[in-house]
C-alpha cells in the first residue's frame, strides 16, 4: 500500500503522571503512550501536537488542521471519544483509538461514531504504521461513499425540482416538455448556474409572484 510518510497527526491523550508509589496501572499507561509515540516517529509521521480532550479541542483542531487524529485513551475511552467526535463533526478526519477498553459495546459505539480503527492493547511500535495506513484507506473509502450518496440525493432532488419547473413553464407559457427543458438549460448556461439551482430559483420567483 502506498502511504504518505508526512501525515500530520494530533494525539489526544490525558496528562499521565506516575506517582511516587509506582502505581502499576499508571506505569502501564505511560509505557503504552511512549510506545505509541515511538511508533509514530519511526513510521515517519509528523506529530504536531498532543492535546487534552476538553472543550477547546474543536478550536485547536481547526487551527492545526491535522490529517489524522490519534486518541490515546485510558481503560474507559468514552469521554475522550465523545469530545473528539464532537470536535470533528463538521470537518471529518480519520480517528484511530488506542485503548485498553475491550468492551464490545464500546467498540461498536466507537465505530458507529466514526472511529476508523479501534486498537485494544498489544501495542508495538512496528504495528503503528500498518494500522494508520489501513485506517486512512478506510476513511477515504467511507468518505467516497458519503460523497456518492450525497451526489445521488442531490441528483434526485434536482430532478424533482427540474420537473416541477418544466411543468410550470409548460402550463404558463404553453411550451412543450422539450422546449421547457431547453429554456431552463439556456438560463442555466447564461447565468453559469446549475440546472437544478436555476429551476429552484424560477419556482421561488413564481411563488413570490403568485
């Protein structure tokens, strides 16, 4: 798979501090975070920032414009993920979640929310690059499907609007269906507008004039 080594990444992670008593869970989290960063650097990725999952996340992401978001979450990833999903709702980006949370319900919820990859434990630096490559490919594929669906919906909406505009012209100006269509098409070409937009504008004007 051809991949882009200069992807700009942001890591979303909590502040991890190991206490003097050497809490094993905290030590494990710090080590996992370290392994993740090693893998990102060894993979040639550009780690541009590490951010907390807080209310300022949307603004920071808008400023940084990363190509991908990595979520390095603790055992319960729901809170962090909720902030990330909300922050990327209007400007979608691939999201890869590394966590120790293996609850099947949380995995399903994360995927439904738009996570491109949900990786549980077993983190090794050598695995990072393949994981991110696959996540990016999946995200791009899903974005393509979303565009196709949006285009299909727009086409269907345009067809209905154009048919209504043609019917109006046929009724009010006594035109044939073909002549009404040609009139719409010429107006679209003259104005440099989409045919559907011209048809909608014509209907709007007709509604205003009664």
